[in-house]
C-alpha cells in the first residue's frame, strides 16, 4: 500500500511539473512565435491559393518579424497581394521593412507605387524623404499626391521645406495633397515646440490657391498655433458670412485654451448676430471653464428667447445652486417654451444644496411659485420637503392642492394617507378625487399594512365612490384585514360597491396567490353568488388561485376542477380549467382533459395541455400511455405548432 501511495504521489508531482512547463512555454514569445512565423512564411512560398496567402499576410502583421520581410517584399509588385503584404510590412518592427518599402519605390508604378508610398508614410520613414521629394514631380498625379501626404506624415525640416517650395507651383490635381502635407508638417512643428514656424506655414497655406477644405484646416491650425494671440483670427471666422468658416471658428473656439480666451469670446457674444449667439454660447459651454458661468447666467435672462433657452439647457450640466433664482423666475413667466426649459433644468440640476435651497423657499412661496416648488419637490424626490407640502392640501387654489396631492403620492408615507383621506371626504371634485385615489394607491403600495387604519374610514363611508377607492387601496395592501373588508363589501354594500368588490376579489390571486381565504371566498362566489356575472368572476378568480397556490398538490388541483365541472359552461372558463390541468401533470389530469376535448371550441387547447403533460416522466403514467397520447394528438390536431411539439416530444421518449 505504501509503495502504491508513493507511486501515486510521484505521478501527481510529474503531472504538475509537466503542466507548469507547458504554461511557461505558452508564455514565452520567442520560440512559439518563430514556429508560427515559419509556418506562415511556408504558406507564402508555396502554391497556395491567393486568398489563403492574403490571410497569411494579414496574420504576419501579428506574428511577423524581420525574417518575413524577404518573402513579403516581392509581393509588393503583385496586384492581388500587394495591399495585403503592405499590411504586414507596416506592422513589422525594425529597419528591414523600411528598406524593403524604399527599395520598391524605383520598381513600381501606378497604384502599386501609390500604395507603397502610403505605407512609407504610415511608418514615418525619415530615410525615404529624399526619394519622396523626387516623386513630388511625378507625372502621375496620384503618385505625386501620395508622396506629398507621406512627407507630411514623416514631418521634419527637410520635408517641410520641400512641401513649402512645392506648394506654389504644384499642379492643380496635386495642390490639395501638397497643402495637406504642409498642414501635417505644421502640426509636427507645433508638436516640437516650433510654434512660430508652424504659424508661418499655416499662414502660407491660408494664402495659397488651394481648396477651401485646406484653407479651413490651415485657419484652425493658425489660430491654435498662435494660442491667445489667435483670438482676433478666431473672431474673424465667427463673424464671417461663410458658414464653413463659421463652423471652423466654432470648433476652434472649443479647442483654444486659456481663461483670457474664454473672456474674449464671452465679450464677443453680444456683438454677433442673434442667430449666432446660441451657437457661440454652446461652444463656450464646451470649454469647461468656470469663467463662462456669469455669461450663461446673463444669457439666461437676455431678451433673446432662443439664447435664453440655450443658456437654460446648458445649465443642466454647468449650473449649480446659484442659478436657482434665475430659473425660478423664468419658470413663472407666461411663456410655455421658457417655462418647460427652466423646469426641466430645475428637475435635473444636480446637488443636495439645490434641494435645500428649494425646500427653504417653500414656506414663504405663493401662487405659481408655490405650485412649481411643490412639483419640483416631487420630481426631485426631496423627502425633506414633505412637511412643507402637506399644508398645501388645504390651499384655496385648486392647482396648488392638485400639485400637493401629486407630490404627496410620490413622497408620502402612511401618515399622509390619513391626510389624503380627510381631503377626499371633503371634496366633491371628480378631478381632485381621481388625483387623491392615485396618490392613495401609490402610498398603499409603498407603506403596506400601516395604511389600513387610515383607509378604514373609506370602507365605512356611505359614499360609494369613496368606499370603492378604499377597497382598491386595500387590495394593494393585501392581508387578512384588507380581504375581510372586501368580503364584507360583497356581502352588505350597495350594488355598485358589491360589483367593484367582486372584481377586486377576482383579481386577488394575481397578487396574493397563497391567500387561501381568498380562494374560499372565490369558491363561494363561483358556486352560490346570486348574480351570474359574480359567479363568472368568482370562477375565473378561483382558477387563478388554484394555478398560483403552492398549498395544493397536483391531485388536489384536479379534484378542485372536478368539483366545479357543473359550473364550467363557457369556453372562457373551460380554457382556464385546461390551463390548471396543464400545470398539474397527473394521470387524472389527462383523463379529465379528454372530457374537455369534446368541445371543438377548446380542443386545440386540450391537445396542447396533453402534450405538455405527456412530455414529462410522471408517476402513474407509463411510457406507452405517454406515446399513445402524443400519437393521438399528432394525428388529430389541426394546429401545425401543436403537431410539431407532439412529434418532437414523442421522438424524445425512449
């Protein structure tokens, strides 16, 4: 035994060592990658289809090293594989790939040459500058253009000088690319601390005969390179009649750094035409500079409606408690658009200090402002505002009362249910009663049984509408006390209230399926109610209870259905009974289903339930019985979906 244990231990140790060695090998990039690369090179050197070689080139962009370059270089002349080879050569580190691309410059023409030049630009090979400069005069405009852009990507003084000299006399078809190269070189100069030279180059492009797009790019660059000294040029664009220049000005206004720039642009706001002020204000807001806040506040109170709405919208993200007075003043104006914009901002304005400010204003507020503050308390869910909102339930202004009811429905607790019940008992307004009902239902759902004592006066009211509101609220709360009130209403209330109580009870199992008392009450309705409509609702509710309860076994559920057979006459109730049986799989359920199958109106529902039961391995139902049921359904059903389910289930029974 000891010897076996030692052998087992050594086996475990060897397995662990082997696994560790494999893991280390996987983590070592050298040998594994070399093997992968050799396999890929072999594909390129084989007679494999071009499509396979193309994918191989793409994979060499990941696994390739300088060893792959001699195999990839000849493919630069292959019309079908050149672009794929360049993908790899652009990614392979080291000078070999640069050399291969440079060497190809003198051997290629047309599109193949253009592609190679583009790859040199991607790799920013400074040693290729001389050869690229020579290509600026190439008779092929595509080649000359590619060379110009590639020189721009490489950058440096030599490339800058060559492109600057070429800009003035470049052919029309090449001039745009030369200008693009110059812009790239100017960016290189700026990045390397040579702002003055960059400004000079940008200005040269601005004055050159080049397409408008290059002018716009140069304008942006010239402004940014000048930093704060570029503000006059920036403002010139903002005032331009040309929409494209305005657009580049607005873009650059967001990019040019400096608080003094912010202040200068803010000063310009009032000088622009009214239709451009909102555009500049948005650009100012995007600068993320707190110095713009006073300007936004001022704009929110200006005479221009469009500018005001823009400023108010901006305050959603940049505003704080200091803008609350401005927004409250706006929201009480007689302008729907301004009111909506200000209200949305007040609702979304972040900060607990904003909540505290709004709550502090409530006790002294009157009229429309009072109504707005109450609404904000609800929209922002400021629970601290509740004590100040409750007294507004007694306000003489119906609008204020309505808003208080709405907000209490959002924030209120069980004690506020009592306040709402008192108001409900006093008001005769149908609109107000509807609002109170909605608020009471919300509070009842939130606070549960704590609300029952406060709701009881409604269930004792002789006002049928109040009685029904109380019953609906109790139905949301649930529990024995709530159920008792509903049962009492069914027994002794006025007919309209009785009808409502029956409807409530019939839906009780949807929320409280385990409440057996509700089940018993529904059974009594189904079997002995005086009104046929009550019997129908009771039967439907009882079937819901049977389906949802976990207190009954499957056999007990089937028995309950059997007991009610004499009351199940309509197709609607039969379908409910079939649904119960389908979820109570047993031999007795299958047997009872055959009874319902005699009704052609529900026969397909019966077949569906049979398939559901026969698909389960149930005690008391043999495999042969299950197969027989499924074969019968597959043959008799006229529903394609049920037929397919039956056949599929049958095929799974072995």
